[in-house]
C-alpha cells in the first residue's frame, strides 16, 4: 500500500528509548494497580467488609483523623490516588531498569514478581508501620500479597505497551496489522 512504510525492510533501530520504557512501565503499573485493587476489594467483600476498604486504609495515611471510613467516601478517592501514584511510579522504575537489557519474558516475569513482593514486604512491614500504623495492622495480609502477585504479573508485560518499533527492535513479538499481511506488489 502506498504511504505505509514496510517496517520489515527497515534497518533495526536501537533499544527503546528510556522515556518509552518509563511510559510503558507507568501504563503497566497503573493497570496492575487497578487489577490489584479490584482483587483486594473483592476479597474484602468476601470477608464482609467494604469493597473500598483498601483505599480507605490508604486514605487514612493522608487524613489521619483516627476514624477509617467504612464505605465509599470522597476520602476513598485520595486513597485510590495514592495507590495509583505509588504503584504507577514503581512500574515506571521497574520498566526502566528491566528494559535496559534484552531478557526473556520468563525472567522479566520472575523479576517483576520479586519486585512486587519485595515492595509489599518493605512498604507494609516497614514503611507504613512508621507512617500510618493503621494500614499495617488492618490490612488482610493474604489478599494483599495475592494482589501484589497480580500487580507483578501485569507489570511484567510492560513491553506490550512499548511503541511498535521498539518492540520489534527488542525482539518482542508485535501484533501484525492487516496492512502487514497484505500482499506486496
């Protein structure tokens, strides 16, 4: 087709730029955060608590008035924002560091899982214990650990959010578009 460059005959471009990796990690980290919070919310409902319990606990770090909301309130949005901000930034850092070297997906998945679980143990057992002790004492540990595993699994797929040219240069399989499948004349 006219006007559509043939990327298969183009010279290989260098590894993805740092900004591409950061943005891909931010996107994967944010998506992983939302899935993690969905899991933690559903498990809170199964435990006969509010779906918004994780966000309300995190909001308590910003609004330490001594009372933790039982259901959705405007302060729940601040807890959600804290989760998205922290875990999105962690995703960007992970993708920046892990995307610097060409490695197999299995190794990146393992590294992302270890990264997510290390962050969980650091933040919930050390950081929040001093900043906001209510988070440490009131979070359900099993559901939170499982949520971090979900976060790590989704974060490990950050390369899927790289621009198409960067995925091709790094050896990550890119989705073929109908223009790629059209016969060349």
